[in-house]
């Protein structure tokens, strides 16, 4: 039985992960890390702490959908106590990303900006299209609910990153996040990302490859957070057999072998 601690248990994702795990064989949510901000999922009767170091028992694996500062403390704990980590939190800065990479030398980690199967299929299609349509202008548009705190979304950045790497450049060198004022003409080779926030949108992403006379659009719409939760639980089972390393959802789903 895989003993799971959900980091961000009181959050939107925490609630859905708890619901999806109910009735699953082979894993159990035994504890949670959360601030005392919003109610915990109904029916949860395990231990909940705000500081991971206060946990009374070491979990086999953390499923983390919280905030970067909290996730970094989970990485320290996992390294010290030998737990594995499913990392779904977005919005890490460069130092945070470096810490994830260095921690993965001794801790098995799956890190994904988006745990849904469909988004990972979309990323694979964007990678191929960006390589074939090298000269097309790429614009990415994403929409999320009014409570999301980071922009662009981790998924939009992942879309930009796979496209940039397929074109042999780094996203940070070509990204234009939002436009305002006298911007001048569009620069060749740039990748535009625009963010919409409002209502209860679970997550919408679209990549537009625009060239003269035609446009290819590749998009994904999430209609329920359960798609992320099921993906994270699937990744947790997969990771339970793996050695230390930084894994992606591509590897969990076997898309890297296609
Ligand atoms: P939320 O605001 O509803 O929940 C955040 C949770 O983290 C809460 O339980 C809160 O108590 C806890 N938390 C925050 N800071 C903490 C701290 N310092 N110490 C202890 N607990 C702390 O957020 P959400 O909508 O559930 O999203 C959480 C994260 O997951 C975001 O970064 C979001 O972008 C990301 N997300 C990723 C995916 C994916 O597939 N990778 C999907 C959806 C959301």
C-alpha cells in the first residue's frame, strides 16, 4: 500500500486528489500539508500539518499541488527522509527550478506543469509542428479561473519550451509575454504568450502557428480538475518503482517512445 501525503490538501487540487483516490486499490492518503486557510476534504481523518517537518510518519510519496515556497520545503524533507515526489505546483523561479534538478539526483521526482493525458499529447503535437513549420509565427493563448496566481500558466510555458527547443532556441530568449502600446512589428522567431483570467475556467490552451495563407491551431480544454488528479495518481504509482531522477509525464505515459 502506497502511503501518500497530499501537499495542498485543503486546496482546489487537494480536494479532487482526495476524491479520486477514494476506492483506489494500492494507495491511501495518510496525511496532508496545508495552511489553515480553507476546509479539508470531507471524510479525511489523517494527520494534517502546516510545516512538513512536523509530520509524525514519513510518507512513501508526496503529491504536491501548493505554492513554490511550500514545495521547496517538501523537496528538502524528501531528500532527508527518502520519500518520492509528484510535483504539480507551478510558478517556480530559476532558483526553484535548479533546486528541483539538484534534488532529483537523490530523489525520484515527476515534475509536470500539467498532469492531464490530453495536454501531454498536445505538447508532443506542438513539438512536431514547430519543427516542421519552422517559419510560422507561434502565438500561445491560455485561460484560467480568476483565482490563479501565476501567469503565464506552467502549461503555456511548457508549450513554448517544447516549440523553442524544436527550433533550437531557448524560450527565455524569444518569449513575448503580453503586448501593450507601440510594440513595433512582430519580430521573426518570437513566441507570443497571452493570459486570460476569469470565472471558473479549469484550463484552456491554444497554440496558433500562423503563416502566410494558412494557420494550424492545436488546443486543449480541461473541463474538470479530475483529469490532473488522475494523472498525478497514475504518476505516483509509476514512480513508486523508479530510481532517483527527474521524470516527465511523457515518460509516465510512454509518449517518449512513440
Ligand atoms: P489552491 O490555492 O486552491 O490551493 C493551494 C494549497 O496549498 C492550499 O491547501 C494551501 O493551504 C496550500 N499552501 C500554500 N502555501 C502553503 C505553505 N506555505 N505551507 C503549507 N501549505 C501551503 O491552489 P490549486 O488551484 O489547488 O493549485 C495549486 C497549484 O497547482 C498551483 O501552482 C497550480 O498552478 C498548480 N496546478 C497544477 C496542475 C498540473 O497539472 N500540474 C493542475 C492544476 C493546478
